[in-house]
C-alpha cells in the first residue's frame, strides 16, 4: 500500500482525503472521474489535475458537461484508455 501518511493517521478527515487524492493523482498517468458536481470539491480537484497537464477522462454525458468544457476528455472505451497509456 502506498500512503503519504504514517501510522499516526487513524481516520480520514477532509484535509487528509484531499491530500491523499492529490498525491495519488500526481503519481497517475491519467485520472478518471465518473462525475463531479458543478462547483463542487471534486470539480475543483479535476481543474487542479487539468492544470497539471494530466489527462482527465470522464463519461461523455450531459451530466459531465462542465468537466468536459473544462478540458476533460470523454471516455470512449477501456481499449482506448489502455492504448493511451502505451
């Protein structure tokens, strides 16, 4: 298990969860987000990831219009997702 925290962290808090998510995203080649509420914390996280120049993918759905407009790419298939990593 990869963790930026020592054993002293016993339960998740909002700030710890945010740091963990950013840590994992920073290590990832691509990030996939199922849905982010417009104006919410997940959307804010997505904009940060996009600002790093990381590929961010999401379902091509009207529900994700704000993410797609921000620069997220539509997820088309698992094969396409895997081939982008090669």
